[in-house]
């Protein structure tokens, strides 16, 4: 067996319009641009120490992805995005949003 040490796992979201998606994530969700290819087919956006890869692909060629984001100050972000918070039986405060291409992002933090 290989002794592997995972440093990070990065979700890859397929998007149909890179400019629209970058604007959505940067303007609404506080992500920062890390890299955008010259032809706008690939981008890396960052939030704190976490990255998200965006890959441009035709809308009918992919299935949306669900990503869970552990986030501090979930209440404030939910309020900014006009989202309601759900208290889960497993001790989390969460809300879910959908990006312009149907990818789901679930934001959550410990209720305590």
C-alpha cells in the first residue's frame, strides 16, 4: 500500500459561460480569482485556503456537482444572499445555493 498524504481536494465545476461564472463567484460568494486561462476555458478561484476549479464545457455535456463548504459566519453570508439557514440534526447550520449552471454549494458551520 502507498503511504499517501492528501494535501487538498479541489472540486471541479463545469460552467457554460466562464465570464458569467467568475462574476457570480467573485461578486456574490467572496471568491478571489487565482488564475484564468487566456481563452477563458479554465479558471482557479479561491476562498481562504480553498480552491475551486472552473472548466468551460457545453451545457448539455455535464451533470451538476454538489460541494460542501465549511464556512465561518454562515449566518452573515446567508443573509447577504437572501438565504434561510437550516439547523440540522447533526449539529450544523447550513444553507444551499445554486450557481448559474446548476452546481450546488452547501455552506455550513457547527451550530455550537
